[in-house]
């Protein structure tokens, strides 16, 4: 009689665990079908040369276009530069900050080329921008899908600062 009771207890325990996991996934959005557009997750770094570091996700929106995110770098109330991430595999860096959107193929874009090339499912690009004393590196992250691409983004000073 004990083996039957043990099997029932194991079945009840397993069912409860699976129900709890499904509930937690649904609550965290892991089961959501549509990704969040234009998501940037910042990483914390102790390196004083890092200006911006994180994960950028460009997703296809309902209109078929990919999302874009603009990071404005402002020091003491003065816009130093703006970094455009997306849409899709496009990146742009402009001196100054303005409200109007700027075309990535503009001669004012300091990143040449501005589109990162995908080769055999991989993509990585590094730009050095001496006029702003910056280097930008973007790397296509694993797990990217056709409706979303995930990128590791690091923007850092070319020269070490004395902090």
C-alpha cells in the first residue's frame, strides 16, 4: 500500500510545482507573445571609462518597422551627443542633442558604416570617434529572433579619465 501512496504524493507534488512555475512565468511576462519594443537594459560598471553599457533590443512593431531608442548624453544641462540604437541593425551618433529625429544616412552621423552587417548569423562593429573621445562597440547577442534582435552595446572613452 505504501508505493501507491508515494506515487500519489509524488504526482500531487509534481503537479503543484508545475502549476507554480507556470504561474510565475505568466506573472513575469515570460509567456507573453509580443516582445516589448525598444527595450534597453543598462549594466552597472565600475570602469570609469564606460559611458553607457547594456543590452539593446530592437523588435518589429505592429506596423512592420523595427523599434529605435535614442540616448541623449547631457552634462551640466548641455547635450553633448545623442546615440541612436536601431531601427534593426542601424546605429547613429551625432554631436549635440536635438528634439527632431536625424536621418542615419546623414553626413552628420559620425558612425560609418551606420548599418551593421550580418554574416553567418553574427554581427559586430566597433567605431572610434576621436572628435568625441569615444568608442562604440555593438555585438549581436545570442538568442536573437526574426522579430527581435538583441545587442550588447558599450560606449566608452578612448582615453582613461583621471577620477
